[in-house]
C-alpha cells in the first residue's frame, strides 16, 4: 500500500517477474518508467524480462542504455557481457570485460587511498 514511485513499481515488476507473470511485470515497468525513464532497478528488470522472453536484442539495447546512464554499475556490464556472448558478439563482450576490470582497479585504488587517509 505504498505510494507509487519508480522504485515501488520496479519492485512490483520484480515480484511479477519472479512469479512468471510477464504481462503484469511489463505493466509495472511502464508505470515505473513514467516516474524515471532511467531507473536502475527498472532497467535491470526490463532486461531480465526481455531475456526471459527470449528477446536478446531488447535485453542488449536495454543494458546498453543502462550502462550509458549508470556507467559504474558492475551488474549492468556483467549482464550486458552475458547477452553479448549469447548473441555471438564476443569482441563487444570483451570490451565490457575490460571496462569492468578497469573500474575494479579504480575501486581498489580508491579503497586503498580511503584506508590510508582514514
């Protein structure tokens, strides 16, 4: 009974997806994206739903948008890499893997510096 928002509708979509209720998941995602067209949870659920329905093209384009909007989110890159491999686009998948490794190195360096100064 919470107020409708991008987060609440995305969570509702995730529940529907888990139950295999794809139609209601799509309706909840539409509502979520009315609040925020680039909501991170919503984008991940949309990609997962597309993949569950066998639509790798939609899953890939959704994940590419998600990576553009949230470039430091490892989960988006990992899922995109997986979709690219499934599509036979190994070179593109390798680019995502290398970017994930670069980001991981930056995060490690940040953590080291943070611990050094604090």
